[in-house]
C-alpha cells in the first residue's frame, strides 16, 4: 500500500511543488494548510498537474493541537513534511511574538501528535539562514551555525534543535520519531506547466518575484541592493535552487526515511546547486533567457544581507542520490512563464 505523507503548508509555494513530486513518486499525500499566506491557486494547479481531484485537504491551523491530533487520528500518517510557518525575515523582526508563537507551536503540535500516534518520520523545512554570516564557504552541514539575525532565522534554528531532541528522546521507544532537516538555499522558479509557482502577498521581499513583477509592469523598478560588496561584480552571491529540484530532494529524503535507509535517526542535508551566482548575473540571465530589458537600478545595501553564501551539496548528492538538474535559464524562464500566466488570470 502507498505510504501516506502529510504535507503541512502544502498549498503554499514549496509545499505545492513537493505535493506534485510526491504523488508522481507514488505516495499518498494529505495536505494541511490554514491558507494564511496563500489562496487555492496552487492547490488547484496541483490537482490539474497530477490529474488527481481527490487529494485530501484539511484546512486547519497547525497551532490548533486538537485539529492536528484529529488529523492523525483519521489518517494513518507515515511521514510529515512540515512547511507550515511564517517566512518573511523583516516581518519577523517587527513581530517576533507572532513568529515565535506560530513557527514553534505549530511544529511542537506536529511532533506531539506524531508521538501520540506511535511515532513518525518528520522532515523539517529548514534554511541556509541557520549558518548566519559565515565565512566558511561553501557551507557544509558541519559548518557551525552562527547566531541568526532575525526571529525567523531563530525559529529555524530552534525547530532543528527541537526535532533533534525529540528524536533523541524517543529513540528506542515505542513511539520513535525520526527526523531530517533540509536546509534550503534560495528557492526560485516555478513548475514547467506554469500552473503552480510563488504567490507573494504585497510587495515581494525576494529577488526573483520582484524581478518578474517588474518585468510584467506591476513594479516600476528593481533595486539591486548594493554593488560595492567584495565579490566579483560587487553584488551579493547566493545559491539559487530550482523549486522542482528542491521538491525532488524532499521525495529523496522521505524515501530515505520510509525505506529505512537513514544512517542516523536525525540527519541534516544542504539543498542547493553548489554554484554561487551574483545578483547581477541573475538579472542578466533573466533578461537574456526571456529576451527582455528589465528596469533596474543600483540601490544601497539592504540591512541584514549576508555578502555570500552557497552550499557544499556533497552529502545530499551522495546520501540522497539527488542533485540539482535544472539550469538557471530553465528556472528563470519558468518563473517568467508563471508570472505571465498569473497576469492572465
Ligand atoms: N535583492 C535585491 N533586490 C531585491 C530583492 C533582493 O538586490 O529587490 C538581493 C538581496 O540583497 C540578496 C539577493 O537578492 O543579495 C537575494 O535576496 P532574497 O531576498 O531573494 O533572498 P535572501 O538570500 O535574502 O533570503 C534567503 C531566504 C530566506 C532566508 C534568508 C536569510 O529566501 O528565507 O535567505 O538570509 F531567511
């Protein structure tokens, strides 16, 4: 029988792509989402791509323990991929209580419900933000985490630690929790069908949605935040990972857990391309592949930005048998196709 995977936050940007890839790999998927940062666009897109109209959908808030526990009562969950969290760095600085409450409580509830139901496999959606402003580049999973610069980043570090502690405490018991944290670098792009993609609310904080919204005319001008950094062209370096590649990494990690292939009960993997790209290079590539001119200017540095970060992906390549495959050109073309598709809606 197909194993059941609960995707919390499954109607969102990464969650919807992961749902598609899990179904393609033969898993049964249950989606839970409180719709606080999305509408049904992506879930409808998932149904079209997979041809599945019967994906169980729970509109619940994972901060509601009763609702989460009931879901576990009703469904025999084999693994959880936990995305349900707030993710805007600036907002987290302004509203730390809201961020700590939401991101920590929802995860604690998932863990407790999983434990109550005889244990489970938990995949936590972490971030390269846990490395802070490190100078050891590229970062490996052993690179020490540095103090985070935002409550958002703190919640990622804390949830990683909570998962590790729960795994440790339940090891060898009747209710074992096993865990994997995936540390994503910069997820970008959209599904090749252009039926699912990123749907930022309000003014986008992240680079690629800002670029596509500028190209379509929703924003007047992109600001490149700083060109006086100590990098090859003065702009920041990041590791931009295609969202479909990222989704496939989740399938690899879930299969590793469900097939009993883990080497430790708690594992961490970097998920990136391993190749740094500058903001200017990304903007140039977007213009070239989509054959358009983008209105942009150089602006002051953005407070809180790290100069450069990219992944050493050796561990994910070797242990998960996964590697990033889509080219930056394909990814940027998909982001643009998605934006154009949205404009027609
Ligand atoms: N940038 C611009 N102009 C913009 C937006 C971004 O020049 O309008 C630049 C940023 O300065 C940075 C790069 O594009 O150099 C990437 O910025 P993003 O906001 O897209 O991504 P970040 O690297 O800041 O964010 C990522 C993750 C977050 C995580 C954060 C931690 O998306 O989830 O790293 O630093 F919290």
